[in-house]
C-alpha cells in the first residue's frame, strides 16, 4: 500500500511538473506584453528594468525562479491587478471554486445514489423510466442554460434568492444545485446499472432466499459492489466539477478562480497563469489520487493484489 | 421477492427504448439534411442583411426582409435599386421561411444561423470523435500490445494529460494558434477558430479511449487469442489487422459516438466563457451563450434564447440516446465509469 | 458501512456550509453601487480607469476638484483659487490649514510633492505621468536622467549576478556618472555612442580587460545615485514653501491647469508609504535603481513593517477591500466637512454580469449603476429618452469614437495600403452615413460627431465641422485616386474589437455599396488588437478617446508626430507647429483659434482619423438617492449624496 502511495505521489509530481512546463512554453510562445495593462505605452527603460526585477528578461531564469518561489508558496506579483499578489488572488478565489465543486459532488452522490438504487429496484416501472428520462435530460442540459433558468425562476420571478454576490448560504444554493445536476444524472445512472448487474447475481438471490430483509440485502450487501463504478467515476468527476464550476461561476457571478484563468491568459499575465495552473493541477492530481485510493480500497480484488 | 429477481436481467423496456432511438436517429438525420439544404442561404452569415426592419424582429410567418436583400443581388455602386426580383424555387421556400425563428441584433435570420450552427457543432463533435478514435485506438493498442516499459510510459503520458486543466490549455492554444492559423488559411479566421477548437477538444477526448482500448487489448491478450495467432506464425501486423482490430471496432465506435455530445457540450461551455467559437461564426454553443447573455428584465428576446438552447438540448439528448443504446447493445457489461 | 459513508458525507456537507456562513455581517451601507469590473488598482499614480478614479477621488482630495454640476474646477485641498504669475507659468497654491489625513495628521505641501515625485518615477510606470512631465518645468529632464541611471544600474545588477558582458550591456553602462565612478576605481574607458555597434564593442573590450569587480561597482553606483536623487529633483519645478504653500513652475502657460490638478495622478501621499519602500540594504532604491514601494500599500488592512494601512485625506476613507467582491468607503472622521456628510458608508459591489447587476438594481439591492454596458443598450436608451424610466439617465460623455486610417505603411499584410493617399481617406470618410449608424445601428442615444473634439464641452472652443457625407463626391475622390469602381477595387482591412461588431458590419456594407470596395473584417481580442495597432498592421481600425481634461489639446495631442497614442501614424509638421504655437499663445481666444485651425487640418484637409460619434453612456440612479448628477466625466462625488429611504 505504501509503495503504491509513493508511486502515485511520484507520478503526481511528474504530472504537475509537465503541466507547468507545457503552460510555461505556451506562455512564452504567445505574443503580448504583460506590462502594458493600461492604454498608454510603458517606457522602454521602465519595461526593461521591471523585467529584470521580476526575472522575466530571461526565460530559463524565469522558469526556475518561479518554481523556486512556488516551492515557497510564493507565486509572485500579478500585472493585471497590481495591488494584489498571486497568492492573495488564488487564495481568495480557489477555496470558492473548491467549495462549490466539493459541495456539488457531495450533493450528487447523496441524491444520485439513492435515486439509482430506487430506480433499479423498480425496474421497468414509471419510476425507472422517469428516472432514466431525468438522467438523459440532466446530461444533455448545459449548466449555463439550467443556471440561467434557475436565476430567472428563483431570483427574478419568485424573488426567493439573491441574484449575485457571495457571502451566505443563499448565494451557495443555486450554483451548487446547477453544478450538481449533470453529476447527479451520471451517478444515478451508474448506480442503476451497477445495481442491475449485482441484483441479478447469485449471491443476492441467495440472500433473498435466505429470508434476509430486502432492504438490508439491497443497501448493505448489494450496494457495495454496485458502487464500484461510481467511486471510479468520482476521481475524474471531481476534476470535472472543479473545471465545470467556471461556467457556473460566470452564470452566478461567483468570485471563483475560473475568471482568473481566462482573464490571465487573455491579458498575458504570466505570473497569475502559472500560479493558477500549478495550484489547480496539484489539486486535480490530489483528487485523482484520493479517488483511485478509495477505488483500490473498496475493490477487494485489487486490494488483495496489493 | 423472487419475482422481482427473475424479472431482472429480462429484456424489459426494449420496445420503448427502440422507439426513442428510432425517433432520435430520424430527428438527427432530418436536421442534418435540412441544415445542408439551408447552407447556400447562410453562406455569408457574416454579411449582414437589412439593418432597419429586421433588427431584433420577433418570429413571424411573413418574411421581414425584402426579397432582393435576401437574394443578395450585387448592386453596382451608385446604381438605383433594381425592381424586386422574386426569388424562385428553393430560394423562394427559403425566403418565406427566413423570419420563422426571428432575427438577431444584427438583422440576421436566426433560422439561417441556427441550421449552419448545428452543422458546425456537429462537425466539431465528429472531428473530436474522429481524433479520439484514431489517436486513442492507436495509442491504446500500441501500449497494450507492446506492453512492458513502453506501455508504462505511454500510460503515464495519458495520466499526465489527464491532469491538465484543459480549459487553460484551450485558452492558450486558441490565443497562440489563431494568428499563425489565420495566416495559413489566408486570413480566414473563422476557419482558424474552428480548427483550433478541433485541436483543443480533440486533444483531451482521446485519453479515455486510449485507456479503454488498452484495457480491451490486455484482456484480448490474456484470453489467449493473440497468443494462439502468434503460435500459428502470424506476424504482428497481421495479428493487429485480423484479430485485434475487429474486436476493438465495436467498442471504439461506441465510445467515439459518446464523445460527440460531450464535445458539443464542451464547445458550448467554451463559447459561453468567451474562448470558444467567436463571432460571427455561429455554433450551437455560441448562439445559446448569446441568448443566455441577452436575458434581462426589460425586453424579451425570447426567440434568441429558446430556439438555440432548445436545439442544443434536443440535439444532445438525441445523441445521448443513440450513443447510450449503442453502448448497451455492443457492450452491455461495460462499467460505465468511462462515461466521460 | 454505507450508512457511515452517507453520514460522513452529510456531516462534511453541513460543516462546509456552516463554516462558510458563520462570518460576522456588516451593517448595510447607505449607498450601494456596482462596479462591474472591480477595482484595477487604487494607486492614484497608476490608475487609468474611470471606475478606479471614482473610488480614488472620493477617498483622496487633490488641490482641486470638479463641481458636480458644471464640472468647473473648484479648490479642494487648496484654500482658494491659485495665484498665477503674470506670464502664466507660475502657480502658487495656498493649502487649507484644516486638511486632515484619515489618521488625523495635517495635509501639508510636502505630501503633494511626495505624490507627484512618485508619479514621475520610472518604477511607478504611471499612465498619466506625461501630464507632469509635459507641463512642469524640469520634470522631463529628471525623468530622462532617472531612465539613464536605471538602465545603467539594471545592467550593473545583471553583471553583478554573473551574467555576460555583452556589447549592449556595455553601452548601457556608459553614463557619465558611471564613467566617473569607474575612473575613481582606476578604470578608464571611453564613453560609447549607443547606436554605434563598433563603439559599444570597444567599450566592452575595455571593460572586460579591466576586470572590474561588478558587485562592488554596483553597490557604489547605487549608493551614489541614491545620494544624488534629492539634488536631481531640486531642478524640478515643484517648490514646497513651508507647510502650507506649493508653487508650481510650468514649462509654458497652461490655462487648464486647475482642471488638470483634480486628476488622481496629482493626489498627495501620506508619509507612511515610505515605510514600505523597497530597499537594497540601507539604500532606498531597488537593485535596479527603481524607486518602488510594496504594491500592497493601497490596502486598508496591510500592516507589514508597522504600516498603518492606507491613509487618505478625502471625505471618505477605505474601510475594507475584498478582491473582486466589494469595497467599503466610510466617512473620514477627520475631514473638515465630516459632520455634514449625509451618506456615511458607501459600498462598491463587484458584479461582472451587468444584466445581473441591473436585475439587482430592479430588485432594490443596488442604488446606483454608473455603468450599464449590456447587449440591449438600445432598450435602455429608449427608456431613458422617452421618459418611461426617470431613473435612467444618458450621460453625454466627453469621448469620441472614431476610425483610424493607416497613414504611414506602404503595405499591410501583403496588400498595398491605399490610405496613404488623403483622397482615399476622404472617400471612405465621406461615404459613411453617421446618422444612420447612430440612429439605426446603435440606437444608444449617442451624438453624431462632426469634429474630433466634442462640441459644447470645452469652454471657449468651437470645433470646426468636418467634411459632409456625400456618396457621389466620395466615389469621385476614389476615382481621382486611381481606383475607379469596376477596375481596381482594393480589398480593405478593417480591424476592430468584438464590441464593435455592429458598427463594423454596417460600415463594411456601406463601403461595399457606395464605393464597391471589399472589406475584410478582422475582429481581434484586445491584446492582439493592441499589438496589431502598435505594429500598424491594419488599414482601417477603430479608435476611441476619452478626454483626460477639459481642453481640446487632450484630443489633438494624440495626433502629434510620434505621440504614443497616435495610432494612425499621422505626421504633419505643420500640425505640430500649430499646436506648439497655440500652447505658447498668451491670449486664450488666439489659442482656441489656433487649435481650431489645427483641428480643421484633421477633419477637413488630411483626415487621418474620422470621428463617428460621441458616446452617451447610461447610468441608473434610484429616485431616493439625491445628489448624483449625470455629467460628461461620470464624476460622482458621494459627499453630496443624500439617501432617503
């Protein structure tokens, strides 16, 4: 187990490093002057001095200096918002995105799993069909469409929730629901198909024949192996939730990290881009690792092999 | 209890599902045909039509633009307007349908933007699926067959690419590739735009395929299929062609088909964020995003929102239904953790 | 097991939500307004966005300010209008004795000198530093000497770090002060001419042979330069006489100086900023010789090195600033008028989606919208103009939207550029129907621009009318220039930003119909657009200019030869001469006449740019908010606001 962990950590480090390098290459390849943020031109001498100051006059140097700073968790200055450091910007925006992403995933699991189990138990009835229909609609609706519809319904027509901003539970409700919807659909469907397979297996029939309470059979014995694909899906799904929250952030005006990704690239702000990429990909790698660990732990076959 | 158990594993709702699949396929085929037929009338969608009457006009059964504007007669500078030439034939039909879905804020007919938009989005989806299939199958097959260290390295590359925050890659690719691609396509930046999106979306959609194919190849190897072929003296290439590939085709086709709606969805997200398809090129995502952004409490341009979003959702639904059905047909035991 | 999993999930969920919501809430502010893009920077020297001005000019107070109704300059931190010398080149300001910083310290003349000095320092990279260097005597020379020193010190720093001595670096080093310093260290090398490769190379050889200790040299040079800074600045025409008098020596008379001094670049700075100065050891300069400060000095809650947080001298002070979410301004208790200010707290909310901001306004969560940049702006304008919404106002802003013609390149992206010929420019200009664009395409309530400088805005200035719109004449001009329709029709390249799509399409259609010219529309995002503009990779491009101050020169200076904002590349010595003559003119009416004559060259004779319209920007003010008046500068001081709920 420990060996597996170390191997994954090592792989994760390599991944983050590769991501950083790729982003860096793209950053220096793309034309555009990060020092000119206003409409007036910066003097040549000033630009040269600023480049020297921020180690940006030599690409190699900048590459290593940035990494060194990143190891100290110092991502340097940003040129778009000169009064703030990358640390502050990422530090204020990343938790927001992570919060929405994690809450959406948790909601998806808490609603999707029971829904899938319920549908599987009542196969071919209207419950099952409507669940399937809901699932299909859920994965076919883009989040900005659902988000905007929810805004129009809850904020404008019924005036139940505030429209934009950030700071209370009322600001969390709609973004989390919007982001959770497609994942709920996927998880419900995964659970349902998993349950189908498990419920038709011999050991379940035996359990039923032995006279065990049906609820116990379903929820205790059958669900564990049925959940395997769901857990396997959670890793990449959380990654998707984190990136998917960019759209949700834009719809609801939530101050997450998505806008900074886009704006930093469009404004050629190297520091913020590289910092955001480093932090974000580290998070992704970590979540993938956690999900894989969970999958490995749950599946006894793989656990045995370890 | 036993009744329920015996029901499980039965054929179940086949008739209903077949009806849904048939409906979806018909819908998609009709839509594609319609869009292809509408192309000539939309070919210069960046060429704005009338500016006064048609701007932001709600849907109407009567065409709002004048026939000669629709006919796009090339007037010589300084010439007086020629007499209204009535368009004939297919053009006539198209002319009468011009204002059916309303007009946007530049006076362009939504009908003749939405239909080509569908083609462009479908094109992006298919291109992404194509890249996914070609690159993914080759990659996974090579890794699975060769095995050993090569396999390890190749799969690590896939893992690394999985870790990329792909939206950032799309942004950087778009910002970086569009100028050189524009010069390549002789200043035609819509094509450059679309190509960049092909590349960007395609570059992340082959990963899952590679993993799945590799898994399949590994299980094929284990099943002794490949070994017996080798024992009987077949060359690697022949093994590949005769024994491995046919088994992969079904699976890869199914997953490739599932890539299409995902790619269209991704494109709509990117367009909404402002880094996908740019004006004036239409795509389902672009038009849906524009419609969403125009939502306000003052003046309702409902047709700009309802029709694009509706078409987008219905298209995705149809593609998902078909892809789903195919998946269940080809590979009923699949652990749909690869639903990504 | 599943049960535990589900319980854990729910628990995590609840904890996350509760942790998120458990934070103390502030009492609501009196006035809440929306700033869609957030504050870019609160550094008064560096800011260039109107939204930032809005905050800065409420929390700081300059020598002058603008009247909220008439926009005429009024004394603010100064006691009374300035005393002007006979020739108009010396202004003497007497400061109020009761001006106070937000920590109670008195506002003195040296605070202004500190702020202005920082604004022209190279390290600040201030957008509006040119206002100081153009007008104040000695400032441009000071900046030039500082640039020289910074270049040399940067090169020295690189050498001290172990980088190679390239010929370019060797040339950068040869400022006179460094040569003297080298001589004291026993190294005698000739000065180099920066443009001559050969002389640079010989200096490089000389220095390499001398085997200089770069680190020691860098340290000494830095120290010497730091010591000479004050004496260098003494040559600049900002004279501090005691605590309460500030005398400004100008390069030439500037009748609009009081209007200029209200801009943020002329704001004072509290002395506590010196605690955050970047130092190299005990030398108050960065290793590159830059005078820079920790950029977080603008935060109200930043306390590194005993910094008390942002200290300002205006009617308000910055209470809190949460990045991209909100900022709160509360009344500065030490301000002389603090007691009479009715609006005690102002909240600036950041909402990127302007439609959402508008919805919040309709719902009553927001009181004031100073910007409504939405896709349905025509509808807003219609509601405002028809009187159906009395809370929507259209501000006729002093800004011009125009077309830039490329007057300087021979070929653009492989095609011949026809716009070097003035007749072609006039042809394209005269074929445009501006009224149609304003009234049919945009429908935002903008005003048609007949001249570059807006009419009825600058007191005493009557701008000339440009050429009229005449399609037949346009065709004739084009034929004159050799492009008769049918034979050689040029393909013309039009560069613009995505927001200009409607106008671009309308113009393209117009040119095609009137002149038979094919127009290639190139919409670029802003950074690529800026690059293409800077490299003159366009034939026609969109342009706009917001007036910095209330004088025609703010517009006309953009078209002087070599000006950084001269996108068209227009270079006319006669035009430059007229402007210089106008600036030297003592009589105001002569001056205005000369400026009008110069503008006539722009809009009638040469047409390097073609003005289309002057912006009308909508603002929304709730009826219960009084004291905010729509005006041409979007200037909204909050101290005069009363909110009646």
